[in-house]
C-alpha cells in the first residue's frame, strides 16, 4: 500500500473496483489457451502471491512502481442519476478509524451493469449478454431475394433439425451419401446401429448431440453423474470414434448440451449449461485445446441451448458465428480474431434473429467485397418460415470513439473525499486491441491523463470531488477490427 503522511492519524479506506464483464472458467492440465491479456506496465513483475494464473480475471493484484503526480484541482461533484447505484458504499455507518488501531477498511464492488458508463452518445458498445466493450457492429438483415439462395442452401436449411431443450433429440447429419443419425440416445450410421464408445453407458445418457464438419462427425454425450452431469466429446470418421481430450473434465450441476462447428482441423466444442464451457480444437502435428469459456458466461447462455458454429475465413481474416438450433431459443453470436491466430472478442446480436418463440438456422453464403453474408431460415411460433440474409460488414470503426464512466465521487456519503492514489490497474484485452486503446483519468472532466497500467499512481495533492475514467478507441482501416475489453481493474485509496 502506498505510504501516506501521518498514516496513523488519518482515516483511510481501500476501495477495490473490479468491473467484470465475463466470468472465465479455470481449466488446466492440457489447457493451451493464452489467458486474456491483463495489460499492465511492461516493467511489472507479478509474484506468485499477487497473480493466480488459474484465474486471471478475478485474482489480479499486481504491485508495481509508483508514479507521483502533483495536482491542485478542486472540483465540484457532477450529478448523475445512475451514480448512486454504481459503487458499493461502506458497509457500516460507523466512522472509519474509530477503533484503537485506525486499521484501513476494505471494500469490494462487482459492477456487471451498463450503468457504469455514459453509453447514450458513445460509439463504443457494451454487450449486455457477453459483458464486453467493442465498436458497434455494422450489420444488416433483410428479406432474401430468390436469386440469392440456391437450391443447395435452401435444402440444407429446410432439412436442419430443431429440437426442444427438454425433449428427446432427433437429428441427422450427412457428408455426401454417408449419414449419422440419432434418435434419443441411440446412434446409427447409414441405417446400422452404432455402438457406444467405451465408458459410455446408455443408462447414464441424458443427451446426445451430433454435428458434421467436412470429413468427420462430432458427437457429444451428456451423462448423468449422481446429482450432477458430465460431458464427453468424440470424433467419428465413419469407422471409429476417438475421444476429444479436453484439458479438464466437463461437469455441471445442470444438464447441458454439446454443440460443435468449424473445420476438420479447427473447430469449436461448446457445452452449454448454466455456465458455458468452450474450447477451440486445433489438430495437426499436435492437438491444442484452447479455452475460450470466458466468452460464454452465465448471462451469455441465458439458459442452455445447442450451439452450432460456422467458421468464415479469408486469408488472415477469421470470424466465427454461433447460432442456436434449440427450438424457440434463438441466439446469434460472433467471435472474431483481429487478423491474429486467436479468438479475441465476442458480441451478441441481441435483436436478431428475434424474440423467444422464434427459431433460426444459418448457413454461410459468401465472403467478399467487405461483407460476410449468411443465409437464415427464421421460423416464428406459428411455423411460418421467412428467408433472410444476415450481412456483416464488420464494425463501425471508421472514426475514433470514447466512453466515459460515471463519476466515482458518488461513493462519498454525506461529504466529499480525496483520492490519494490509484493502484493495480489493468485491462483484459489482447495485444492487437491494446494498441488501439487508451485508458485515461480526470478529476475535472476536462484535463485527462493516461492511467499507468500496472503501476501505482500517487497524487501530491489529493484529488477532491468527482473522478472519471475514459476509454478511447482509435479508428481502424480494417472494417473487421475492434478492440474487446473483457474487464477493467483498478484500486484506489481515498481519505475523508
């Protein structure tokens, strides 16, 4: 903790604010995933006590060198209708320091709400489902002209099986003339019964789900395990099943459903329950299982659904679309890579394909002229079909954008306080996104300074009144590029 003059005689509080947008799962063993980058000062060296690598979001507590800045600013508090609900006030009404030892108080706030930001006039979007910040997507949905959908696309979408979440699944996935089918827990291949893999007993099966890639099928088993559930996934080449070895067992208190999609050597395995478990599997000389569960938090699941993934790639540009094939539970998500080798961001298209009661399935049509087009068959609750085109032109990123937080001065109850120091600041953002992001602070809403990530920032003259953070996103020439801020971390010390 920073040293303050006359510490024993002054009243100090420690308030730790952790703005968390996504809750990652801690999975290890064979986990080759690059953890979300917690962008800090390059000179910072975290100790084993301060950073728990198994949970990079919730346990970051770097201790770095201090930077001292003089300030003579004294400002009046800026009123905000949302400010009273943003930060947690001291739990006790007793005056701090009333004990014999004047021990500092510790408080914590987990802010999962968009009320932390002034979003109305910002070109930066807060995703209410996936809890992240990005540029706004540039997308369009419209009725499909008959010439836009060939017979193969219509046949594929028309025959796509939709299943109720609680019912016995029935599905059929074909590659050429070869078809894998399921009826409840029973599997068949080209009309012949298919034996279950070793260790999977029919009596334990709660749900089976299947998918087809280019040359192989994928099969997921959700198994009853006492009062809990566990999941196992396999690939099938028409002859044998091979288990997909994941870094840690897939377990849940609630029944989940496997979903898949991608290419034979690069695909997603998604287990949707109360909390999503997701991996990107890359095969080749070595097999990698990359944990991307942080993009599938509880709110992002909004009750489980069977996920279907579509990979769209052109050179270094790779995007993923995930939709729900669960009856009356429509979802459409996008994952993107910013021309890197890893998935770095996620967004939920909240207003498409429609409200609960609607169902929708998708198929890639084309990627060209700066636009990814998906064909969509949207079915309403009465069974009426509507053919649509979902056009994705990337992000609205041709201009720079800023996002301002509500004033931190709202924490003070019955009087002002003085901010003496900021510590332990970090952003959850990948390296490509970090280069396009600035994180600033101000005590007067006018003069802004950069937050020194991962370093303590002390003020010679404490700041009085309201206090603001601001995120700046730089404009991009690549329409499919956007930073993704999955979490913001900072502590500050204040004196009443």
